[in-house]
């Protein structure tokens, strides 16, 4: 089995190499990741600048590694279309330092990378630990191995996109594992203004998020010390609004036609 590993924390992030080391035990591992931190760039691609890739000395022996001057999405596409000698069987993004919950999946570079793997037809997994310091990798690593084995054994479908968040706890401190839906954890952006001597500049800062704890959501699961596994797809259509607008749409058409 061949596994492509990437992330949005950059090529030298510890979580990336922890994942490479663990998966190396069962698979041929390729690491292709951004050359610097790209958290928050979502699934964006560099379409207006050239993208460069350089081979790097792997931190785990026997792994082929490249750093990419671009986004996580760029790294995935470059890896699959150009850099890797052979076809890979799955993609893992992470292990991210920090949670990716609820609406975060729309701006997360970790999930963005997994989304590009999914678009390319690969079973793709985004892995995060819900903390920023003193990370405990054991649980997400074991889970990553287990899922890779299940993909290899065809116990999971190839059309697979999972967003996994692990509380930063030892295995025996966990209360369980929940298959969840996306919940709500909303940030208030704050714009801080400064002056560099020539011009104004702005920093977009994110204050502490507000948590909505609905049972069965990813937000609820990690708050209750459970691993959250959210199956995703790329359809973000709102069924409620669609039903509401279906009625209104006919009226709009008549207004457009001047009747
Ligand atoms: Mn990140």
C-alpha cells in the first residue's frame, strides 16, 4: 500500500513525521507538504504564481519527501500528478496541531488537503488533535493505522473523506469514539490595526470560539473527551433553504421577466 502524507502546519511539523513514522510500518510512505505553515488556507490553490517543489531529507528513514512552496492543496496535486513515481492508495493530512471542528472544515488547510485527495478519488483522512501544546500522538496514530488497514482490506469504501479530531488525552482517558456531524463553534474575527511607518496594516485575529454543544456533533464529542469521526462530502447545499427558496424562485423569475 502507498500512502501520501501532507499537512498544513509545514514540512517540519512534528505531527507530520509522527504520522509518517507510524504508517511506515505498514505502507510505502510519501511526504509532500508545504514548506511553511499554511493553517487556514482551506482548499485554495496557487493559480497565479508558479509552484516550486524541492526534495528534502526525510526525518524518517525510507520516506520520500518533498517540500512545496504553496498551499496544502498545491502539495497534494503536485504529489499526485508529478512528484510521485507511482499511484498512491490513500491520503492522510495531519496530524494537525489544533482542532478542526464544525465550520472550521471550510477554512482548514488540513481538511483542504484531504478534500483535494478526495477530489482525486483517494480515500482521504484529516487528523487533528484538539490542543496546541504537549500533544499526545498515540491515539490518532493508532487510529490512522487502523483506518489504513481497513482501506487496504477494502472494509471501507474508496469514496471516503473523514475529518477526525482527537482530544489530547491518553488512550485510557478517553470516554469513547463518536461518529459525528459537523457542529457549531463560531469565531468572532477581530481586526487589529497598526502602522508600519509607511502604511496602515491589519491583523485578522480570532478570539476564543463560542461552542454550541449539540449532542452528536463533533464539537460535543471532543468536549466530552471522545474521539470525533465526521464523514464529509463536498455538497454544502442547505436542504432547508432550498425548500424555502423553491417557492420564492418562481416569483423571482416573474419579476425578472417584468411580470
Ligand atoms: Mn494547522
